[in-house]
C-alpha cells in the first residue's frame, strides 16, 4: 500500500475525532471521544495521542481531551475568515458603538452559514450563533442574504428541506421563502423577525467582492419590537458598503477578493 493510501484513512479518522467536539461538549474522555467519533477505543487512543503531540488536542490531568490552541492558530489563517474579519471589524465596531447591539458577520459554506465574527453588548438580546459556528441559511438574516445570492442549485438544495421550525413563526414553506429571497435581492437587505428565537429581530445586508459577487453578509440583531427594521436598515447597509469598499481596495492576489 502506498503512503497516500495509508494517509487518507488516517486523516479521515483524525477529522472524525476533531469534529466530535461541539460547543456543548468541549471536553471529552477517551471513551466518549471514541463513541462520538465512531472509532475503536484503541484507534482513538493512538490518534488522540498523536493529535496531542502535535498540539491539535490537549489532555488535562483528569484525562479529558479538548481542542488545542494549535488548531485554532491554523484555522485563523483561513483567508475567507482572516482577511474578511480584519477588513470588516472597524466597520462592525462603528455599528456596535452606535447601537450596542449584536453585530454579526458570516460567510456561506455549502448550505450553511459560518459566523466569522460577532460583537455583543452586555445587555444585547441573546443569540444562538457563535464565532466559528454554523447555522442553516434559511432562518437568519445573514443566511437569507447569502442564500438569496447563492447559485440556483444551492437555493434548491436548501428549499428542498428538511426545514426546521425554530419558533412558531419560522418560515418553512418553500414558496414563501422563494418570495422572501426575491425581496432580499430587490431591496438589498433582509429582515428576520422572531425566526430563530421569539425575542430577536435581525436586519442583514450583503458584502460584495470586486466582481460584484456576494461573499459575506453583516447583520444587527436586536430585541424584537425594540426598533423598526426601516430604522436599522440604512446603518446596516452602510456598514456592508464600507466593508465592500475595504475588500475592493485590498490586494489583487487576495483569495477573498478574487472569488
């Protein structure tokens, strides 16, 4: 068997171990790690030891494994996260300074949104999203912006479901969502009221690369009923336009700008 043939399964199994960790289970014992990864205990022990040696996992004195800082260091170099975040953060901070509400930045990966940055005040409405976390596209403000400008096959894959109802008001009807996405494209922003939690309202706008394609979305999330979407939309759109200008002024060889 070639080295390439041996490496493939090892990488896949190592990935299974790393993705066994979740926000609600950030620390796992060896047996828990093996069970959640679906791997034999002996294989888990060997691979976990290698990952600890490389700094991708850490093991405390009680034998509990956690994601290592080395993995975070590597992940932070992803161009769609690092370059976008660096250019977007000053504009997000300006919006946060004015509102003291949640300001979020996300990109699309497949049929999910990945949150690259979030600013939150002490008294801001709680949200279910987190930096580095994934969320379905259809129920959130940033997700609907990204979905509205995604390729047709991505839109169809999302609308084909299944679509989870997060609140009694979550729109899960495909035809209704098609109209919503068309409105997002027409008006240049998305409004989501009580779609993910019953106390939140979000307004989101697209961020574009040099070629005009939508590469990210920025949103503000406030307590539902505390502000009119029409009053929030201009500030959110101005933030998106500022980030867009920052991206377009970037270096020509930036992977994000080229997309």
